[in-house]
C-alpha cells in the first residue's frame, strides 16, 4: 500500500508512520529524516540541506523530488511505503501524482498551539529516528530510545521560533496541495489534536486498513 501522510509538523505523522512501519512492514520515508541523515554524514549535499532547514525554509523542489524518486526506486518499496513530509508544495504533489500510484492520502490536522506544544517537547532518536515526547510519550529510560538504545535529542528546528515559521509555511502550502489531490483522490481528513493519541491512531488505522488493531 502506498500511503501519503499530510499535515503540519508535529501533528503526529512520524509517530503513526513508525507504527505502520513495524506492523505492516512497509518503509517509512520521511524527507526530513533523509535530509538530517545527509547533514549528519557531513556531505556537500547535507551542507546544502542544512542551509535551508536550519533557517526553517523548505528545501528546493528539484532537490527534494530527486531524493524521493531515488528512494522509492529501492527494492524495499516494492510492496508500498509511507510518505511523511512529502509532498510539501504543489509542484511536488503534481510530480508525485504524475509518476507514482498512490493508494491512500491521509490529512492530519490540529490547532497551532497544540502543535507548538508537541514539537517543542519532542525528542527524536539519533539512530532510528523514533519519536518521543517529554510529557506525553516519554521513553522508558530518560534520554534513551526504547527500540535501539540510541540517544534522544531535540532537533534544531524544533525550537519555538523555527516551529512557528514552519507552521506558517505549512499553512500557505497545504491548501493548494489538498485542492489538487481532492480532484484525483479521496483525501481522508482526521483531527489529530486529541490528547488521547491512541484514539487518533485507531482512526487512522481504521481508515487505512479497516481495523483499529495496533
Ligand atoms: P520534517 O522533519 O518533515 O519536519 O522536515 C524538516 C525540514 O526538512 C523542513 O522544515 C524542511 O526544511 C525540510 N523538508 C522536509 N521535507 C521537505 C519537502 N518535501 N520539501 C521541502 N523541504 C522539506
């Protein structure tokens, strides 16, 4: 199944994608994670990504599209994948629709203040990119990933100033993307601002797979 998860930063796309990755064994393709990996490796491409990401700007479409196409061509994507953080512009959406069969599009939404609180408390595993929250989803051992024992860190762009800038960009970009996709697919809107994240997860799984079992 080829799934696209749309929604603002911090709405829970990464968390749900991590669940599906383990339960349904399809890869979670997060463009943000791909860029951060490249930055960590210190490559020339990584330096380019960092110059945009650390300022809270979007990476240019041509670079993003080339990365996603190369990733989707890999063998582990044959049975499907979950796209998280892509598309983020109308041009990316058009290229995706033109070149790849999409089965489901889920649009997660929540109020800005909910999202800001979630992102500023977010901690991410340096090694496997699993996501935690200091208050709502703490790891069993402070600062250590439950899955792989990697170190949990706060992303540079999860600081409040950067988060508000990212939300503003999302707000401008999402409407044309949804308008475009709505002409081709049934986009499933799910409110993801509930404190009880299990309810949100259950709704998403029901929409995708027809059952709520994790
Ligand atoms: P994320 O982890 O999805 O919040 O992405 C972190 C940052 O990576 C974003 O704030 C953008 O700067 C960049 N980024 C991720 N995905 C895209 C995309 N599809 N198009 C442009 N920039 C992106």
